[in-house]
C-alpha cells in the first residue's frame, strides 16, 4: 500500500499534497498518511469536501508517528444537503451580514445567505464581472437599478447581470436572501460605513 510521509514537508505544502494523493486514487484504493501529530484539521477538510465518500482508519496513534489509512470509497464527492433556508434565519450574521456560506474547499460556485436589518441597505455599486442569482427568502425591500427600482418580496428570483449597477434597501421587516454565483476568491462581503442609522454593508 502507498505510504505518504508528510513530516519532511513545509506546513503549507502538506494538505495540498495529501489531497492530490487522494484525488489520484481509484475507487477502492487507499494510502497510508504518516504525520507527526493527529491531523484533526485535515479530517475536518475531508468531512467538508468528501462526507460519506472517504474512509479514515487510525493504524498508529503516535507519539512519534501517526499513521492513518485514507480510502476512496466513491468516485466523486456525494450530493448532499448543505443547509436549510428555513432555519438559517436564526443564525446571527457576521459584520458583513452573512448568515451562511458554502464551506467546501474545492468548488466552482459560491453561495451566501445575507440578512439586512430593517432599514439597512447596501450602497449603490457596480457588480463584479460575473452573473449573480438572488433568491429572496424573507422580508421585502427594493433593488435600485440604473433605471427603475425593482420591488423585492419573498419568493422572488432576481438576476443580477455582470457589471450591472445595483443598490439594496431592506423594508421595515428586514430582508434575507440567498445568492449563487461562480466562485471568485475576491468576492467578499466587507463592512462599510453606515449610510443609514440602521447600518449598511456591501455585497454582490
């Protein structure tokens, strides 16, 4: 059986090397990872990217060496439920208004659930060079475009063409929506100076 000893590697090189080794396996194959500690963070990444499709068996538990047999039991990551839009509303948003986001390490899409408090908004801005689909989950508000405003309500599917001008304003009950778009590492929600007493953030 193949053995991968990552102890001599630089720390930034360890996880990429391990995942490349895993991805090269055929279904049913495995390799033995050798490390100088229990790689709990690595297992968290496997659980995020490959839940149910990989095997993890401890063969030796230190102290000088940890040996784990990692097996591939499915050809690709498995389809699965990654969230619940009916319950995510209970989670407190971060400083950028994000309540939920995709966590997988390897993915082609980004998706977030954004919540704006009543009276809050996202200042007028030009969107990134990618299309964004918005699904309004709760509340209501207004999307101001380069021309006419668009009323937002729960259930609305909204298309934001790339580089289009947009501004979001939440109504008296607030506004919560899901965004889906092609992944872009620099597309991050950052806190912005308030333009209303209720506060504001920037977004897609």
